[in-house]
C-alpha cells in the first residue's frame, strides 16, 4: 500500500507562492516518496530531509510507517532552509 502525502498548511502556502513550474517539480518529487520513502530521504538529526533538484529546495518530512503517512513539515530553498528550520 502506498504512503499518503499530507501537507502542512504552511507548505501549501509556500507552494502556492513559488510559481506553477516550481510547484509541479516539488510535487512530482514528493509523489516519488509514496512507494519507498526512505530511498529518497536522508536523516539529519531527528528529521528526514529530501533534496529537490538543481534549484536546491529542501523538504522536511515526518514518516509514520504504522499509518503509512508522510507529513510534509517544511519546504524552503536550501540557502534558507537550515536557518529557518531547526534540524
């Protein structure tokens, strides 16, 4: 059974602001997590991080294996991600 992707409200707002092309690219990347999320994630402290493309977006997620859910907590460009998200 594939994992469900749940977006935090702040993530939805961010995706609405970045523009259609960037939103589509990030969304497609998130869809890859549904089958085997750990293949695309790397651990930073207590958080799972996903890297997206050459523009350097970073996505922080929480994976719940029991519920088969991936909660997207935070999305930001790499240059701002590590300053704004406490990893």
